[in-house]
C-alpha cells in the first residue's frame, strides 16, 4: 500500500475562492462553502458530470468540479437564461469553462513562487459511475458548496513536484 502524504494547505486553499468566484460569476448565484474533508471510501458520492484539469510543473495533481444533473442543469439555465434539462454539449462546455476558470484563478491566490505550473485543457466526464485518477499517495481534499439549486463539490489532489 503506498504511503499517503499529508496535504499542503497552501496548494489546496487557493482553489476554494477560485471555485466560488467561477461559479458565482458564470452562473450568477450566491453560494456557501461547506467544511472540507479528506476523501475516503465512506465519502463516495455519485456525480453526473465532472470537469477535471491536470496540473504540472511546480505543483502536480488533479482538480475536479463535480455536479449532479439537477444542480448543473439549474446552474447552466441561470448562466444561459434558457431552460437546460439534460447534460448535453452546452452543459459539458459550461463545466469545462468552470474548471478552467477555477484552476487559472487559483494561481492568483498563490504565492508567486508556487505559481509556476501549467493547467491542462479541461476534461469533462459524464456518467453516473465516474472515477478520477488522482495521484497515488496524494490525499484528495473535498470541498462542498451549497447554492440555491443544490450542492456540488471540488476535489483537489495536488502536491509539490518532487
């Protein structure tokens, strides 16, 4: 079994205001942050769509934003101003934009020395039983958020490059 490293809050914390800003700005909703926790098998959730970006350089890992269908359809309805009922290309594009905006914005909340990393193009995963390939041995920090349409999470599994 691989040794699990402790997480470095200075790499995780910048994603929290960045996620809030991305969703609030793009969708025009107010939100509240819940209590972050380390993901484990007892905390497994089922999502319908997720956006993911890989980080490489000074910081490596994976960051995701995760939604159920009712929540993302409601958020994208607010964003587009027209009803959205299913996860389609419009929803997938919106999720990709949210995760990209969040990751790029997180750089601005980091110390200058920690900003030397690249963000991959967003990957959008749809389907009820999805899994993400978080780096082995890196704790995955889950941050829940509440909005009027419902809850969603971000998951951050990042570390300093060796």
